[in-house]
C-alpha cells in the first residue's frame, strides 16, 4: 500500500536527523477483528513503539491489516513522531 520510494524517503529522513536505531520498546497495541469498510475490511492491528536513536527519541505507530481472505498481514500505515522534527 505504501510505495517503496515513500519508505526510503522516511527511512532516510529519520536516519539523517536521528542516526541509527539503538532500541525500541512496544508501548501499546490494539487489535480489531471483523472490521467491515468499503475498501479495507478484515483484521487491523496497531503497534505503538517508543524508539531510541543515536541523537534522540521518537514514537512510531505501525498499522497492519489482514483482509478477510488474505494469508498475511500487510503494513498499511506508518507514523513517526519525534521532538527532533518540531
């Protein structure tokens, strides 16, 4: 769902500002099964991580989806927030 160019842009931006990832901790998660919407239906999982980088910290939210007939989950959203980007 997210083009490779977008992932590369985000990864480059984070690495340029914050350096290499040092550690991460799962802060929270949520699961919703049997969601029925027009375009996206199935099971949704949201994972929220606190992340530590060489030059600062951040919080990342990753949204996964598995359609009713799909075998695997897919990443459909990635949100990154850090005081270094304010």
